[in-house]
């Protein structure tokens, strides 16, 4: 089973760096996980992911269950060989996707009863099914099934959801233990809406059950940024320091810096890949909208300080031309750059923590980049 060790902590913040050890390789934390929802990180190959610095990627149970289906992936003994990625994989249980498809899904005590967004067929995923499907996928880290709610939910709705999440977590752990496989780790997901007392209640209940790692769920669901940060700041200290802490579905580069300072270890978000396909690129000096006419005659690299293949080989004018012409190469080159930026940002933060310079790094980050120029969190 994957194990976690904290290597160094900041003396001025709660930031820390560590090693999450898996049978498919070690993961240095804090880490950003590129999102490969349907068994692919859109527009790039596994080799390009490695070149960008990815050590772990994310797949999604809901989407992979529907297409290509667990029967197909079983033929390859799991998702790794199916997509030719030999590093670790974390799979989300699918709770967020079913939350986002609330109009065609129904939550019961037994699980999620939903209609496929692909062909309209009806399906039920129980907590036991979520564990079984993720086990078939061969993921190194799997997630408990949870109930995700909108940020505007009242306290009673949030409390009911966290209690259901706890009951499902117990069922998930029982099912996980019954698989008899010890090569993966099951993470519990903290819920409780935007209510600190309910977040504490959720954390206490999940810690009592006991998991190899814990995730902060129910963020980036439309809430104002200051509320998201306040909720994360109140929740992360509730989690055991010897276990990895995963903030799900977040966020902008500035979000990653702030949440790392609060003690988070793991992140995922579609922002770098989705924004790349929309021509929105992250650089050391701020956001670039490559579609802007100002780049038509620009012979310089996208980011002179970036070492990615896109910046080393191509000009802003060429990237502008590809995007305006709707050439498929635009998606690939833009995605390579954005992923490299995110993964290099995490590398810089890890180095700063090791040197006990994270507070200084954070100040320098804001000196060189305008956080207000970065787009709000995007949701897959």
C-alpha cells in the first residue's frame, strides 16, 4: 500500500514537502495531478506528460465506467496498460460528476442512481461498486464515494450530506478490505459544505474510520474565492499530519500557492488543459490570451523564462496563427506549456519548502504575477 513521509516543513507557514511512495514510483509533494478524465490527458501523450514533469495523473470512475467500460479495461489488466502510462494513477469516485449531472441522477442511501449522459441508459453505483470499479481500473489511489452539494446548501442539507458520506465511507472501507488487494490506498473525502463546525464533524467521523489519506471535497463548486480559502484553511488542520492531504478540483496557480501554504499536499484541476484549448496560457508574468491580435507579429517565445518544448521551439506569432486557424497542433502545444508551467510551479514550491524559504517564494510569486489576471477556477 502507498506510504507517505513528511520530509520538511516551513517554519513560517503550514507548507510541507514529502514523499508519497507507491509501487509505480515515488511522488514528491506538494504535487499537481493532470486530469485524464477518460483515460487521456487531452491533447498530449504519456511521454509528453513525463517530459512536462508529471509523476501522477487522475482518471475518473464515472466516465471510464460508461466508456469504454470496465470490461474493456479488464482486458488490459487495468488503466495503466490501456493508456500506456506506467506511473501512479488516482481515480476520483465520480461523486462530483454525478453532482454536476444532478438533473439526470438521484441520490439514495444505496448510492447514485443516474442516467448516462451518453445514451440515456440507467445505472446505479453503490459505494461497493465505486471501490470495485476503481479496483478494476487498477488505480494506485482510489476515492470513497461521497455526496457533493452546492455551496449555497443550508446547514441541514450539508449535515445530511456529510452523514451520508460517512456511511458510504464505512461501506467503501469494508469493500476495500474485502478486495484483498494491498497495492492501492483508499482516501476518505471530507464534506460539510461551507460550515466549519460540519467540516470538523466530517473530519472526526472519517478519522475514526481511518484511511491512508484524506481529501477536502466540496470546494470549487461555485463559491466565492475567499469562502473557498477560508473553508480550506479551517479544514486542513483537522487532518492528521502523517497522512497526505488532497484538495480536490482546485485551482489557479495562486490557489495552489495559498493552499500549499495551508498544508495541502495534492491537487488536481482541469484548468491548465481546458484553458490551453481555449488559448489561455499561464506564464511567469501572468496570463496570455494567445488569440489577441497583438501576438500576430510577435517573434519571441511565449515565456522567455519557461523551459517547455513549446517555448523552446515556437514563437508567439506561430501559436497565435495555430489558434486562430483552429489547427489541432494548437491544442497540443498550448497544453504542453500550461502543464509544464503548473508542474514547474510545484517543483519550485517543493524546493522553497526544503530550503525553508516558502514565505519568501510566495512573496516573489505575487511580485512577478498579478493573481487577479489569472482566471477563476474551471470545473470539469
